C-alpha cells in the first residue's frame, strides 16, 4: 500500500477545473454582497449651486456607479441648479468670501465684489477645468444617467423656489425627506455635499 | 512595459481626469466576459490609486501595472461579477 499526503489524495478525489473555481468564487462573492447589500449602495445630497460645488457630488456618484454601486442623488436647495435645464448658465463661481479660490493676483473682497467679477471668475474656472481636460458638468450628468444613477429633485425646494417640473433635465424624479431617508438607511455610503 | 499578457481590449484614457478613466474602464469591462483582460492607459496620476481601488471593489483583478512612455498602464482581468 502506498502512502499519500492528504493534499494529493484530495486533489485526486476532487479535481477542480478553472471553471469550478470561478463558479465557487462567484457564489461566495454573491453571498457576501447579499449578506450586506448596503455596501453596494450610496446616497448623496447635493445642496450647493455653484460650478465648483457641482463637481464633487457628480464625480463621486459616477465613481460609485462605475464601481457597481446603486447610487441615488438628492438635489436640494441651491443644488437644484445642477439639474436645471439651464445648468450651464446657472452654475457660476463667486470669488467673494472665498479666499481659497486661485486668482491671478491676490484681491480683497471689495474688488472681487465688483460688477462682472462673478462672470470673470466663472470663465476662469471653466477654462482652467477645460485646460486640464476635466469632464464638463454635462458629461458627468450624461454619464450618471447612463450608469442609472437616480437623480432626485427635492420637491419642497422645487416648490419654494417656484420651479416648474419641466424646468429640469430629462430623467429626474421628485422626492422628499422621507424618500431620501429610506434610501440613506439602506446605503452604507451617505454624503452631504 | 513589455508583458506577455493577452489583451482583449485597450482603453485609452490618456488626457482624461478623474473620474473619467474609471468610467472608461468600467464601460469597456461591461462588454467583456469573465477572464478577459483590458489594458488601461491613463495620464491622470490619481489613477495610481483609483484603478486598483476600483478593481478590488468590482471583483476584477489587477494583474500588473507600470508605465508606457508618459502613460500609466494597468492590466485588469474581468472577475465573475
């Protein structure tokens, strides 16, 4: 009688093909995701309506969706600007009270508060983004919708700011605080921006 | 970067900034079968941390990475999910 190591006999009795291993890995990963579905969901509030602050929520939503997460974005207060059909005109940068904003020369608020400065700062920011090949807000919105990110407009602020539903881009929903909370409690990633 | 890895699809994300390289990689990966490999070229330095993180989160496997000229290059094998 010949002696066999346990490993050798196991390999003899259960020959695993690459397809078997793939199947087992798939089953285990599916099980892991099923036991914690919240790790696959993200809820993001976008509350700011300037060009610079439109970027972080959209970039994070796209990154999450690209990583296979189900993402819901709630646009509330000034954040509604991001999904307004005229978002390209509405999203601007105001240099007043923003000492972190890069300016060609340091400027006090009395100067940055002068007429035309918002237009100039917005133009500067746009060209800086374009020069660095940063995606436009339109590209990020298109890609979010393509990746089935839910875009939800806060009904209360829509009403308060007198927006009509048709003033927003295609493919958005309307919802309230409870709708967000319902999404938030089932999402491991919750961001307020 | 010389390698003998068989590549099924090349994703050229050179010049694109965060999060576009990840979106391009995810889009290409969607069309492949498990076991197939994409090669991603990127110049966004954020990709150095973004692509490996994305690969882990999506159950894909980063086989190897390096540089090719001015570009960062990543070889990623599609996982089972």
